[in-house]
């Protein structure tokens, strides 16, 4: 297997396959996701000279038709001229320091050890780091099921903390008292705000065409835009004889449009809002969703930005996730409507994304109140497409998160608002923004948003602090 991985590694180095393709092919060959990500992260970059010639440009045009991912023992890599990785030589500065300078061609991202050859480096990762990604098993019921200890009524979107900023006079008075901290560097704050503005631009401009829409919500009734629900359905219907096969096709198409995670579930009406509330328009009313299936999509937020929380870089990483949501979900909905089936894109509207994502097999509920996935931890945004296209739901997963969150308090320790519960689960809500009947760690979202106002931008400390959010996980 090492020879095959080395071949794929070389093709990644030359730019002939993408990082995502490399991870895909190596997992097909039997490598764990953690080891595949580690190998991809360490791929040597092409030297500038390779890019300065026409031959170099042609060599780096991505193409994958020569790759045959298989577990057939007779498989052999495509013959290629022998290549030698360009070593990274660490040299002393003008003022030498008393250290041993040496070559470190291949470096492990998990433990930072250096290796003299690619073979030694691959063997190290396979031996020391492959086991560090836990396995997720399919289960018949989502792991939150055992914590549903009472009647779970549908949630009124009007009681969402962001909605309360519009109508809840008591909470609005608290927000008015919040004094945003003054930036220590005004020009840095200006640049950060510009970064965030560019990140949310797609959603703010095209997500909805209502003049007061500034992103982050999704669908608004009777308003055009990417989240529009009034687009026509093709009268000629594509026949679906195998819902399971159609589900696999949908997953592939969703990833083609840009989704990082895809799952399918039946719509559990408990997670559909009982009433919709639009803070942009003030519209409020009873909500009825007739669609049978939800295709739940996860959009990764870049670790480099989230790691800067609470600051503009993290806020921009979040905003960019929303802009990607506004591209992916409507594109997939358009695809399904073109097949002749009703489908509507949905962002943070209509139904609660986290329980739907759990039902769709993407992850579990964490102490921080967020969806935790094996791939990204809490580091993803969630959107969905509601449809009647015949599909086969997937089973939820269990990867041991409930026991992990019972022991880990990293998110609670790092929450500047002290909004995340420490200790045991409880059924007691912190405010009307939590519902009853669920034994969990309820997040005091009113305190959380109040800190946002004081901080001058939103906060993602509970995302950055979660050990599952790390791209490489030496802690496991």
C-alpha cells in the first residue's frame, strides 16, 4: 500500500490531483481519514522553476483519468520518470546560534518529527497516527434519543435569540447597555471588517433580494434571491426506480457544487419551526412544511480563521461559510427541480439544522450546543434542501462523542460569556430560547449574543476550543 500512497503523493505534489482527491483515493485504499489528511497536509510544494516553463504549467493541469483507485493487489501506479523531492534546507542566519542545523525534508504535522525519506515518513504516519481518528458506526437511533425525557414541542422561531433582538424589549434593553470595546488598532479593525464584508458578500447580495437582508438568514417569504422558493419545477420528471442509487447521486452532485458533508434524512416535524419569524420584515405565522426529505449539507469553516476567535478573522470564516451555503443549497435545489421534483433551499430558516444533521448521519450534539462531526468537529455551517425526490435516508452515527463531552469542558472553559454549562446535563432551560423536554447542556444564548455586542464582532471560541475542530488530532 505504501507504494500506491507514494504514487498518489507524487501526483498531489505535482498538482495533477487535488488535495480532496488525494484524501478520497487514499481512504479507498484503506487509509483512515486522519492519516490521509496528515499525508495531504505534508505534501511538498512544487518549486518555482516548475511553474516557470510551459511544460511545468501543463504538468500541473489537474487531471485524474490515469488514477484507478482500487484494492486489487495487482494494481500498479502509472509509470513516470523518477523524481526526487526538493529538500527544505534550514540555514543559519547572519548571526549563528549554537544549534545543530540539518535537513528536514519530510516533517510530520502531528508530532513535527523530521524524516530523511518519504518512505520513512509514510511508515511513521501509518504506525503512529492512523489510529488517531475514531471510527463512526451507524446506529438505528440518533444518540440524542436517550436524552429526550419529556414532550418535545416544536420550537417557535420568534424565540430564537436573533429574533428576540427585534421584539423582546427586555432583552433589547440589555443589548443597548452593552458597550462595544474600542479597538486597540483602528486600521486593523477596519481591515478586519473589510475581510468580513467580502466574505458575506454573496449571501448579503444574492441570498435574498429584500433591501433589509444582510445575510445569515436564508429564505424570506415572497422575496426573490438564491433562497427563493417560487422557482418552477420541470414538468418532465426523471424516473427514479432506486431511491438508494438516487441518494448516492445526490451526494455526489452536492459535493460537486461545493458541499463538504452530505446526509439524507426524513423530515422529523419536531425539528420544523412551529412558527416562522422574519426579523428583516417582521413577518410571523404558522409554518407547515409538506416535504418528506431533507438533504443536509455541511460547509467547512477554515481552521486558520476560526483559530483567531474572537476576532474578525474568525467572523470572516463564519461569514464565508454562509456565502457558500447560499451557493450550494440553491444549486442543489435547482438540480432537483430540473429533474422534475419540488425542492427548496434553506439556510437558517424553516427548521432546526442541528437535529436534522444528526438525523442525516453527519454527527452528534456536543456540550457547546453545536453539531460535532468526525471530520471537522463543530467547524462547519449547515444548510439543507427540502424535497420530495425519492431518496433513501441514511442512519445516524455514534462515534463516542457523548462520553467525550461528559469529560471534556474545553468549550466551557474558553467561553468568555460563561454561556456554556459545566458539569451534568439538565432539562432546565436558560431562557425562552431553549426548549424543554431535552436532557442536555443548554447554552445561554442570550449571554452569548450579549458578549458579541460587547466584543464588537461575533465569537467562535467554543468552536476553536473544541479538540475535534483541530485539523490534525494528536490529542486522541
